């Protein structure tokens, strides 16, 4: 770990520090214009300090968008793999001309820093909730990649923890911030499709595995901290494929049958469209590769890997008595009947989009992360806060359990329990390896 020689002042302690200094100075002090933000620069007091936990490809993808914000100051990088820490530090220095002097193997050391306002959690899925809760306890705001928790119980613990510690939390389900998806949701919610009958979410073909990869020699802890990589998950022997990202689909590290890879995004949008934030369907079942749920109001949730119109990944479709709308990551929108095209042409620009315009895999370079940064400053709730994430993730988990158990499940969203199904209720949580209890 490398330490800075000079102190770094965070947004939170800047005012306290400057007031104390002023009281000690009898002579007037002249400050450079950039310190006060008078030359168009962002003053230090307005900056949000950030540290990164998990330096893989997805983490760097998010970090690029963070560093495009003028009021973000990156202080530290953390990863259990030495190579990834170095790779990310070199990349930041080359692309953004920012020298990050502090690197950590253990995120707990990072969280002890008082000058860090917020953290980007971009580890493997099995670490998201635990790292986020530890960060909240340390007084940090959190932007977490999805899925934000890999069990029903962890979803609820995450939401409760963010509320308990007053944490600003944003889940990385960024499609709530994209114009084409917002337009489709608002059309459904406003009655533009008539009474809503069904909402459709694109998902992967479901798959889960319980085997272990062949054991390999465990690297030195300073190269790859295998025990810390495993974290709360059950122990198993080291294999390089795991730390290279090929842990997906393995039950111990995955959220369940790979359902959250797309479902975290698309089921979330369906929840939004049917005004189900804070709730979930009350009945679940599976038919082949498709999952189904029914909300208390009778709207059907259909989760399917096929049958889409080719509008891009993470497609959603909302069907009402008077018409339907479908959209995906391409940014393009299909509607029926043709009379709905008038609403599309007239109103889509309001949502920051352009009819028929493109999108790159559902990525918005500004809006979603900008929403988080703004909320860190105002203390308002972000668009994908912990309560929103909790309910949409629970719907994914419950539907995946109906597929795994091969039977219909009835669910009470108010208590997060399955009705008259002891086995399903046991699977709401997992046994976490010591000392990683939350």
C-alpha cells in the first residue's frame, strides 16, 4: 500500500478545516481563484471524494463515468489482486492524468479513512451487499454494481442498513436513467396503454452449477488474496478462472441461475412500470425457460429469454388493453397501435432521447452516476435507492427459486416470506463464512 505524503481534504471536512485555520490567522489570507471555484473550476469544498472497491472491467467502466464528473476526486483503489490495482492505476494516470497514490488489498483499511466520502463497489456479485453494508457502517455513501445482494435476506438487510446509517445508495441498474426506458414506463403508468395487463422482462437462459473447478496452487497473498476474494462465500480451493471473472453461474458466487444478469435491470423496469416499487409479485412459477409472476393487482410479470423484436439487450415490453410498447438497449421503440407514435414523436425529447436514436448497451455516460453524485450533496434519495433495489431484486430471487424448486410459490412481499413452503423460506438466506456476518 502506498501512502500520500500530503493530506487530502474531503468535501465533508473542508469547511471545518478552513474555519479553524481562519481563526488562527491574524493577517488576511489571499486564496487562488481555483480554490474558490471562481475560474470555472470546482472548488475543493464542492468535490465528492471517491474510492474504488473492485478494479475489474466493469468497475473501470463505471469509474470512467465518475471521473468525467468535474466534482469527483478519486483518492484510492482497492482490489484483492495486485495486478488489477496496478492496471487500474496505470489506466487512470494515462487516460485522466490522475495519479492515485493509495492502493489497498483489504477494503476494511480503506474504509477507515476519514477523507473518503463515497465508494464504488464493483467486486464480484457475492461481495456487493457485504461491502456496501460495511461501507455504510463506516459513514460512506455507496454506488454498487448489480446485483446488489445475492439472497432475499441480504436484499432486506441492505435496505435496512442504508436507512439506519443515513447512507446515500445507488444501485447500478442504470436503465432507469435512460430516455427510451423512461418514456415506455411513463406511457404505461399514465394509462397511455389502457389498463395494464402484463409487463415483460428480458432475461438470460437460466443455468446454475454447484461443482468446484480443479484445485490449483494458491498464489502469494500479496499477489491474490484468495481468502479475501472468497469473503463471505464457502471455502473452496483456488482456481485462476474464478478470479479472472469466470465465477458466473457458480451458485456460491452468483445470485441464482444467472437470473440477475439481465433481470436486475429489466424486472426493475417492470416493477417501475406497474407501480410496484416497495413490493413484488405474490405468485411465481416457471414454464420451461420462462418465469412468471403475478402482482396483487393482477398484472402478470413475464420473464423470458426469447421472443423479442430485436431492439437490443435488456428489452422490456408493457402490454395494456389499448396497446403495447417495447424497447431495448438500441434506444429504438416499437408501439402498437400506430396512434401511439404520435405520443412518441411529440414527447420523447422530454426524456432526453430521440425517436429511433441509438444507445450503447443501455449505458448513459452521465445521467445515472450524475444522479448519485448530486444526491450525495443534497442527501435526497437517488432513482435506484436501496428500497427500489431491494424490491426488484427480491422479485428476481423469488422467481429463480420457483424455477430451482420446480413448483409454484406464493409470496408475501410485506414479510419477505413464502407461504406454506419451508424449503423456499430456508433458501431466502445462506450461511456466511466468518467473520463476514452482517
